[in-house]
């Protein structure tokens, strides 16, 4: 049978910093007494495999789907590079409290240490409280000695580059960039399929003390001043194009057609505002705010997007 646009069940992750906005703003269904910080929308991470929730493939997990449909689902180019491992992970993150300062390894370090992919990621802010901040890189060139001194004296914030965060802002976080999501930020995250995080600073929290990974992090950090990590976009724009994915923002006030067949990749649509119908070869699914859809590569040349009033979608594919 022919493939069709696929929806998946969200996977909820309880965290010490999670809140309730994934439920109140994005309509996620979880117990109100749980502090859910992340909703994994599309995941091939072992132990957290997304399961299809619509159509005749309902109940199959993402790994099984790639094994069966191969290039028809992900694109021949993508399948040749990644095999049965789906290469991207999509999440929503609700930071009711400031997250720890973290850094992720690149492909080389991750392969050597963990036999895994590295983690380059991008964020798109859906909502933010007044004066919300995101830390991304350093505000000036620094070095290992200076960083260790700030960590030991709990003054790391003095050298972090803090950016304001408002709805519609986007950030690019290459592997090796220190970063932290500030309190009051709700965002969508697109990243390589990886769950490797090195925590280097947790703001001196003594009541929720968590392990740090300073020794692992020091030699993979970029110590240069951060430049160009905060992105801006108009109504329709390419936000990120990197070796791992392209991320576009689409503000829709009228129907639009998308032909992405030249990329030989699946396409992911993430609805961040409003609602829209996504159709391919006459098969349609409606996306509401907080929902994600996977369009198979075999359908990527004939996608129609029809907003219900207006909608904002994030569009993701492998570069």
C-alpha cells in the first residue's frame, strides 16, 4: 500500500525544570501533577521510539517503518547515508525554570566516545515570558583556564552570551556551543538523532543537585565569542541550512504548494501557530498547534499546504 503523511504519538519526558505549558498551550495530554519538560514528537532514539498514530501503519514504530520502506520513506540519499536510523529528532521543550548550561559533542567525538551521532540543533521560540533569555555561546573569546575559574566560583554567567527570547525568534546551536534555555521559554527543537548531553553548570542548585560532565566537555567546547546564533526571519524564510538539516519557517495566509523532491528527503512539518491541512497525492492530514507530521520522501514533490485562517509551520528536511 502507498505511504501517506504520518502522525506519531508524543513521548513525554518528566524533568525537574518542566511546567504545564505543553498541556495548556500545545494541547498535550498528560497528568497535571507531572512536570513535563519535553514532548518528543519524532524520535528514533533507542528506548524512545516514536509510534505511528494514524492510518493503516498505526502502531508501527519509526525504526520499523524505515526498515520496511527504506528510501521510499526517508529518501534514497538519506537511506544510503544513515541506513535504518532515522537521522533527526523533533521536540517541544517547556522551560518553567532555567535549564543547566550544556554542550554537545560533534560527530567525531560522539562516534569515538559513544558510538553515536553528534548533536547540532536549532530552536524556534513559540512563547516566552517577559525578559526571558537564552544563553548561546560566550560573549567574548575565552579559554579553558578562564572557564574553569568561572565554574569554580559560580560566575559562569559573566562570560555567557545572553540573548532575549520572544515568540518567533530562532537560534542555531552547532555542536560544541555552550547553551541554556532560560526560564519561561517554550520552544520547538530540531536536532540530530542523539541524546548525548554534557552538563557543565547548574546555577548552583543545591536542592536539585545533578551530576556534571565537565571532564568530558572541556575539549569539545568552542571557546570563541558566539556570532550569528540568533536568527531572524520574515513570513517565509530559510532559518537554518547546515550539513544535517534545513529548517524553514512558513507563515501561511493562503494555500501554498511545495515541491521538495530535489532534496531526496522526507519532510517534517511542525505547526507552531494556527492550523493547516497538509495534502500529498490526495491524502490529507490536519495539523493544529503543537502537532508534527512526517511526509514520506516519495510524496515530497507534491505537497499542498492549506491554512485554516492562518498558520505558521516549520518545515524540515535533510540537506
